[in-house]
C-alpha cells in the first residue's frame, strides 16, 4: 500500500516505523529536515521536506497515486487543509486526520466530502481519555481494551502472591470458575512472552492478559490477585484537554479535584465542570498536596504535557500517601523505565493513538488494533466475511485454521454473544474474531487470512 504520512513527530515517526516493517511504500513529509534525516537513516522510507498542505509538496510525495494520506502534524488546520488538497487535486481514496481541538469535533457535518473531506478523524486526547476511564473503572488492571463496542474486554493484571490461581495450572481456571468463560491470551514473564497452554503455571509477578465478556471481568481478576476496592477520590494534575475531558466524563461518579497552574485555565474549568473542585497551583507543591489530603486519594493522575513534571509530581504524590498513581509519558523511551516502581501505570498517548490509526491502515476487515505491553505484542479484532469457498476461516474449526506462529484466537463475538475460543469452535460469517500476536512480523499473514477471495463477489 502506498501511504503518505504528514508529520514526522512522535506519532508520525512511530506510525512510519510500524508500517515500513510491513513492506508498505511509505513517504513522510515534514518541515524539519533533521527529523526526516533521522527517520530516513533508520527506516526504509522516502522523505520529503516541505509544508504538508502545499499541493507541490504533496505531488512530490507521490499524492498522484497514493492509496492513503495520514495527516498527523501538530496543526489541526494543516491536517484539514492537506486532506482537502489531497481530495480535490489528487482524489486520494482514504484520508485520515488528527484533529485535537474539541471546537472542531463538536460541530456535526463538518467532516464529509461536501465540506472538509476527512474519512477518519483521530482525536488523541479522546482516545487517551477513554483509555484512562477504563483503567479507573477496573481497579488493579494494567491495561483494559474494549472489543465489539465493549461486549468483550481484554484485561492485563499482575499476578500477586496469594492469588487463588498463582502457582496452579491454567486448566484449573475452569474448575475455580465453572460458570465463567474466559481465556488467558498471553503471559509476560520477566519481559518475555509465553504462549499459554493448559499446563502453564502462573507465577507471582506474571503479567497475565485474559479476555472475557465485560460482565465477567472482575470475577476473573479476583483469581489472579486480591481485588482492589473501587476508587472514590481522584486527583488530576493538569487541566489541559485530557484533564478536562476526563473530569467531565467521571465527575458524576467520583470525587474529583484538578490541580492547574494557569489562572485563566482554572476559571475556564470552574465554569465548564459541574462538581469537580478546581485548585490553582503546582502539583509538585508538597504543601498544597498535604493541604488537599493527598493521602486520602485513591488515585493520582499526572496528565500535563511535561513528562518530567508528571514523573516528579507522581513520585511526590506516592511518597505522600496516594494509593495509586498513573502518569502520561510522551517520550516512549521513558515508559518502560518508570512503570511498575513507585509509578503504577505509565500511559503512552502515542501507543494509544497508533493503535487507532493502524486499524484503518491494515488490509482485510480489521476493526481495531491494540498494542500490548507498550508494543511488545498486538491484539487484533477482525471480521470474518464471505463463505466457506471464498474465506480461509469461515466454516472451519479453530484447530484447522493455519494461524501464523505465535498467534492465538482468544474469543469470537457473534451478534450479542461472547464465545470464548476452543479448538472445536467454528467461525461463521459476520463473527468478530479477537486474535493475539506475540510476534508482529506475522500481522500481514493474519490480514491475508481475513481477505475474501474474488469468488465471493
């Protein structure tokens, strides 16, 4: 596939890295020549220096015959104009734009071929807000991913000493919970993936990924670890777009406080939010945190744009007694360094956004793609189309499907029913199939599995 990526920042660079490794024809456009040289030296891609919305630059990048344009520069306006130019002058089939400003997103009818021709809108702030909201709803989870509009969920937990299943074989999960269907999809032990078998023994400190119907998630979590109590008191450091959206989404169910430095922003938050308490000051101010009884906080969320400020305020909040801290980290190199120590969960906006973008770039009918363990593995939701003649999966039992190495099918969502996958489960047309890959180089093989042959048409 011929893809033009506008913007060589962290999202654009990460996307180029993902796609270049899968034999796509990638061109990256940016005004920063040094950044482009760095990408060009590391990856097998073309680079073009120039303004992403200029027709001459897009033509130089190969817009005449590009299959897809992905506009992820730091400017909403540049992204939107680039999509307009690609549509009008080059008839680019698929145009994806990152649009951050809520003022553009709340106006219905703005994005269509008669107005601003954007086929897929990506709002990183909304993606990250939804991600954090799911973590708040599942205390103790390291990662929570929705499939088929939330009917099934994939949850990562760390197995603790004393958990009922720790030290026992996976096949005993069914004996512990005879009325609950679940499947352990992947286990990471000392940073290495293990493909789970029935005789795999769960050890303390294993990171266990399991899938189940949404209603059964807490029951399965209780088998791995002592269940955390539901959160009540939440402190948010940073009243930017993510902080504001998150407070707005959760303030009706939790006691929420926001700490924000900017006085004008504080006034805006006070006017916009209903029951959230807005405090003006620094989240790294020890006296302020003590005055606001940080030791009573169930969770402290550092959501500013400054990685160092987020890390320092999180460490301080934890030292002063906050029960759990989550931190946004924009630099992917920091994420693995800090998660699991005093900071319980590090959230990478880039990884969350990349998953959303990849779902629209993959071949076959791929609904969603999610990075597991900061990109170490992937979970994919694909829809099975066609019939037994035109499809490689329909009408076949899972044990007879030629899955690539290191790939497992965890669950199937059929209409409203969540079916946990077994060897004899047969895939039908229209099924949403949840797959796990511990080796991303086999993604292309998974896409081919879900291609529909021409005989179907």
